[in-house]
C-alpha cells in the first residue's frame, strides 16, 4: 500500500451511500478520514486507516458500475473482524485503470 491520505469527498459519498443501501450509517461503521490506496490508486481501491487487511471478515455490500470505456467494475465494501470498515474495493474486469469515479446513481446493487 502507498502512503496514507485524506479520504476524498467522492469516496466518502460512495461509502456512505453503500452503507445506507445495506441499512447502516456512519454511526454503525465510522468512516476513517485517512485511507491508503491499493495498486497505486489505479483501480480506486482504498483501505481504511486503523483496519488490518489480514482481519477480513466479509463483505457488507457489492455493487456494479460501468466505466466510461464500457468495462464493468465490481465495487465491494468490506469489514474486518473488529466490525470496522476495512476496504472499498474496486475490481475492473480487464484490470485497467478506472477512468471515471462512480457516483451512487450509476451503481447497480448486486448483493447485500
């Protein structure tokens, strides 16, 4: 992972939206103001500060987004064994760089 940075407004908006879609609020799962990027930020995945990727405990919600190049992107919000937010994970089907960051009204919820 890279150095930590402040969470961006669009990331916070997306996390808050995804939490709401599965019946939670940031009071239930506080969103860290500091994050680390995976893969140098290429796909958009972030790890919440204070969480440990080795303590993965499951997905809270999974959504799908179509990037502007027509490639599907799977977005997963995960939690750790301490019941804290772990990652906002992006997986672009062809492993290319995320071109446009998704906004909530462009998502399709796959599973909660």
